[in-house]
C-alpha cells in the first residue's frame, strides 16, 4: 500500500495497521501482493465485527454513537484539533440532550486525558459552535461545606445531537450508599436546566407495610419518613 507517489507513506501506514492489530481491532492476511484487512469488534475481544443491536422503542442492546455526515461535509475534521475531537467524542458517548462535562481531574482521567486538555477541548467546541451551554445543575459533592455544587450543562447543536438516547433501561437498584467521592460524579439531584424529567412515584416499603398491616390510612410525609395521619404534628405539617 502507498498513499504517496514516492512510497513514503507506506511505512507509517503499516505501523498504524500493526497498532490496530495489536489492539485486537483488525486482523491482517496476505491476498496475493496485497494485504486483506478484516474488522473486529471495538471492545478488543478479538471477536468478528457485528453491527450494534438496538431497538427504536425498547432498551438499548449495545451502546454506540455516530458522527453526522456534516462532520466531513463542513470540514470539522480539519477545523477541530485532536483535543476538540476527543472531547466531542466524550460528549457524544454520553447520549444525552444536556450533559455535564465536570472539569475535574477525576472526570478527565476516566477518559484518559488531563484536566487542562478537557478544558481546552470544551473551549474549542464552544468556539466552533458545535457545543453550547444549555443551563446548569446542582449536584452532590464532598468538596463543599453544603455537600452540593453547581456545574454547567452542555448540548450539541443539530445535527451533532443525533446520538441522544431514545430509550433507557430501568435503573438498577442501588447496592450501597454512595460515598462523597462517588457522589461527586453522579446523577444530579436538582436541575436548573431548560428541561427536566420526573420519575413516576413508586410506593416505598415503609408505606406498603402500613397497608399490609391492615391500616387503610394513607401515609403522609416525605420519602423515607412516612407517618400515619394520627402521628402528624403541627410542626410536621408546617415542614
């Protein structure tokens, strides 16, 4: 293979194919004087490549995301540097109409980049107009006195927002209480963003036990501290 008339590109291209092969993303074999390249799955398991499985209205079978044709047609593959491209892929992989990009070492490190790199990537994407600030949210954190912090939310402009998740699998039941470090990278508790979704109310076990014991009185109060009407005080009502 050669991508230059003098053959100077053959060696760099060969090294790139070898790197992909070491990552178990492709296999190579000889096909006469040429090389046959076969794709493997993106997870590095060395299995043959298959198209991702999903359902339009059901839960996602496999997580994947796409780039719109405008990425190439509008020349963003030249306009964006490697830092902007990396943060763009991180944002697209979150598959949300609005998402946080916490500019912390922990968040950046999870994706294999540094905090300054994340900050530069966000600035590059907002400067080109691909990424917009859409609001802010309050979230739990162990780094403030109150236990809460405020952070910006971002969203891609159309058509770069094509990866928004259309359906979500049911949230698994929590197995343990989140620590402050876990809570700092969590689902937000309150949101001041433009849109928000309320989950349907589910009767907690405390309230269900009241009905199971034969009492027909409907419990009142906040989640986790249900009281029967006879137990409600003036102070409770005020609260």
